[in-house]
């Protein structure tokens, strides 16, 4: 059940993007070196393609030039039914997207495989689901997709004011 909720939340936070699959898994080092700014994620976001009685939110902050922190949660009838912490962090080998669900002691780590001006893709082929996460900004929205095998779950967020 926790994995299903985690998958649903990640899917809300990932964006849909048309890309050439022949280059989507290859790390473009030049792009990684010139596009290491994820400031477009910073702020409060609310899913707009959610079930009527559910609301999913995501908040991102920039800790420093090498770390962004996110927190996501879902409310159903005003009760928190899911939450997780996310980090985009630069290591010696590149950027990683780390997801830690409630009650988990270690994050699931996804390696960024493609970074552009306002989008990124990351993968962890060892993870059961998802194996790939994509975020992309489109105007004032973030489109997100989580995928693995034949399953793909798209989500869409818009800026929100959390109270």
C-alpha cells in the first residue's frame, strides 16, 4: 500500500515531455554542466488532475546550489493519506533525485539522466516502480510522469498558495 501511495505521489510530481527515446537515457554532460539550476521547481504546487475528494500538494525549496528539498502530501477528505520527502542533490558523480516515504529510513535514489533548462528525467532501473521519473515546467504548470514497464502515470501541477 505504501508503495502504491508513493507511486501515486511521485507521478503527481513528474512531468510529461515528448523526447527522442534514443537520447533520453544517455546523460548529456554538456547539458548537465550548463543546466544545473532547478529554481523553476521552487514554490508551492497543487495537482489539478486529482480525484474530486483528494488534494495533492508539493513544496520545493532551494537549500543551496547543490541541493533542493521537496515535500509532498495528499489530503483525502482533509486527512493526510500520503506524504514523502524528496531531494535533488548533486554528488561527485552527478545529480540524484532521492525519495523518502513516511516511515522509510533510506531514500530511493534515481540518477538524473537528462537535464534541460526547465526539465529533467531520472532513472533507477532496479526500483520496482517507478523506474523513470520526468519533471517539466510548461508555463505556470509542472507536468509529471512516472513510468516503468508498460505503466505510465501522468500528473499536472499548478502554482498554489499553501496556508
